C-alpha cells in the first residue's frame, strides 16, 4: 500500500488502526488460550 500521498492526519489514523489490530490479535489469542485451558481442565 502506497502511503506517500497521505497527510499527517491519515498517517495518524493508520497508526491508530495498526495499534488497534495488534491489540485485537493479542486479546483474541488470550481468549483462545483461556478456552483451551478451560477445555483441558474439564477433560
């Protein structure tokens, strides 16, 4: 993706989006890990 024509505000929004997606990946991994641990302890 070519971001050379983006202004300062667009770059700020893109950085916010990347931060949000990184956080969402971490939260998703923690939820999956929690569910796996719960399933393992129920067996």
